[in-house]
C-alpha cells in the first residue's frame, strides 16, 4: 500500500511512519503542517528512504489536499493530525476547533472526491483510518468513589461519548464526522480510540517528558491537585503496531479501542520516573524532592481505562511493553537525546531543515 499519514511529524504520527517504513513493504506520504509539536528531526532515520515522501500541507487547505491526492494516489489514509494538548485547548480552544473539526471535515471531503474517482476494485480496498482518543468518553469511576472493584468499569467501543474539555469535544466531533461520512457517503472508514501514549520523541509539554527534563534541570515537577488522576499508559511503538494492524486488517465501519493495560495514578508515574532517574543519574537529593502540587486543571477527568480485548480477539494485537519496561526505555532515550529535546523546543532544526531564517 501507499499510505497517506496526516500529522506524520508528530509524536504518534512519526512512530507510525517509522514503523511502516522500517517494518513493512508499504510506502508513506507524510502530510504535516509542522506546527510547534511537529518535528522533522523525529524522522531523520527514514527521511531518505525511497518509500517515504513529505508534504508540508495544512489539512484545512482543500486545494493542496486535492493536489496531494492526485500526485501520490494513496491506497489508504491514516489521519493523526490534531491539536492534542488539553491545557492549550482550555486557554485557546479555537485552534482545536479549526484543526480537529474543520481540518477533519476538509480531509474527509478531499478523500471522498478522490475515492469516488477510483476504480471499483480500488474503492473496495481503500481505507480511511481515523485515530482518536479515549478522552471522548469522559471519565470512569475512580477507586475512591466505588465500594467494590467490580464497579471499576473500562471504556469499550460502545461507551457513550461525554467529553469534558475543548480538546476532547473537538475529537468527539471529528469522530462523529468520520462515521457520518460512512453512513451518508459510504466512505470506508475505521476509527480507533487510544489511551495515553508515552515514549521517545514526545514533545516536552506532556507529563512524562516534562517531568524527565524538569527533573534533570532541577525545576519543579508539577502535579495537578493530589495527583490521584488515573490514566492507562500505552507505549507509542506498541500503538504504532496496533494502528498498522487496523489499517491493513481492520473491518470497515468498526471501532477499535487500543490501551496499554497500565492504569497508574499521575503521582505514581512521577514518583516512578524519579526513582529511575535516581539510579541512572544520581543527584545529591532525590528527584522526588522537586515534586510540586499545583491547582487542578478545570474539568479534569479522574480516570481513564481502556478495554482493548477486541483488538486482541479480532486482530491479534496486544502490547509488548509493560509500563516499567516502556518507561525505562523512554527515560534512557531522553537521556541520550538531549540535543533533540533542545531542537524541538527552540525549533532550530526545523528552521534549518526548511531553510527558514530565524526572526529577531
């Protein structure tokens, strides 16, 4: 297949691109606007591979999308391009509405126009795979709110939507659009909803890389509220394998939940990072002394947890990494790639790569 990946310079997108190029016979067309969270340095290892092509295109640009489809003639679309940071969505929701809703609509229409002119055989095998989040479901009962473990339910593919933040509401909207394009137009779509990802090449505003880098720099390690919010953590390379399974073997019209089987409280995550760093990069005081509690985020969901048994049952996928093995790999990667961290934060590699002069 030739797969068009939107957001392929982002955290999850770049993992998907690297997985496809390194582990399959398929080729990739990476369509990315290159916002602050998109970084071509995450793709250096495969950027010269003849199976890889890059297009700096905004998914809200219908004219450019039409050109990309005509030029590259993809057999499938994997749509990962999105604004994804909850805190940013609270302080500035407009970008999330534009990219996640309008952008998805624009991409759907460009895809539909392209799909309609394919041969009957090509139309049958074409796939539009929309990658979404478990945050669209809202939150689940927390252990301190229930009387028995049986009440600690999980998100399934049929869980009702109840988004809490502008980010999750915009992703829920995009999910509904994608399913409507199947129902109304017959576009062959598949939807996946994943739990919290972590791993190499993660932009340093997210919890795990932020804590790693702040710890090394002697900065505070911020914890919202009491730190008792629970998330299911999924190693990004496990997620990339799952997404490729879905686009290549999944059933049209189906939804697949993808989780890591690792429910952890945020405070426990931060403490575990500190304990690993204490061994790998010892300092005079334990890194846990840098933990700082800050005012909780508005509308903060208390617990997410994914039931990914459908993925295992129907597509034979399950995560390889435990939270312990994945977190250790992640921390070791950040320790070995301080230059990448600096480049992604100051944008220097991106400017040099694209020939953009730095403004004073």
